[in-house]
């Protein structure tokens, strides 16, 4: 092989690497969106199911905050799992970021729904638990084989 052929082969390899990087960015954003959608779908399913249970049984409403926090942790873990699976490294970082995004969106929805945008201890705890759940999901997601 002469120098010209080697340069052409090297150029093709660089082009293939750049194309892969561009495609990965788009796929990663789509994967992150999918993770957030799945997390909120799970949240809706849990809340609707719990609402039905409250309606048709003699269960009291005193467990609603506990169910909401547990739902937050599990849903943030799902989001963190999906975000970390899309990433090549730093699963805990992507997981915590997913948990914080999930918690921030939940905080905004809660504020719009009528409780206001005041930061109380329960909302801070919710954000902390969402970040922790997302971090755990991120650790599991990055270590899963694709």
C-alpha cells in the first residue's frame, strides 16, 4: 500500500467516527426523552392505581405522602437507568442528573397545580430522594449489558 491509499483509509475511518458521534448525540437525546416519558408514565400508573384503591376501599389518605415519595424514588430510578444506559460512562452522574430533572419537572407541575412554588422541607426531601433514586438507577443502568 502506498501513502495515498493509507491516507484514504485513515480519512474513511475519521469520517465513520464523526458520523457515529453525530448519530450518538441524537440517539442519546431521544433516549433521555424516552427515559423521562417512561418515568412519568410509571408515576401516572402508580397515582391512578392508588387513587382507585383509595376510592374503592376503606383505606385512609394518610399514606399519600409516603406513596408519593416512594413513587418519586422508583420513577427517578427508571429515568436514571435509561439515561445511564444511553451514556458510555459516568452512570451515577447521568442518573443523578435524570433524578434532578425528574424532581424539577415534578416540582414545576406541583407548583402549577396549585400548591405554589414555595420550597419546603418536603419538596427538598423529594428532590434529594429523586437524585438518590436516579443515582442508583444510573449505577445499575451503566453496568447493564446492552
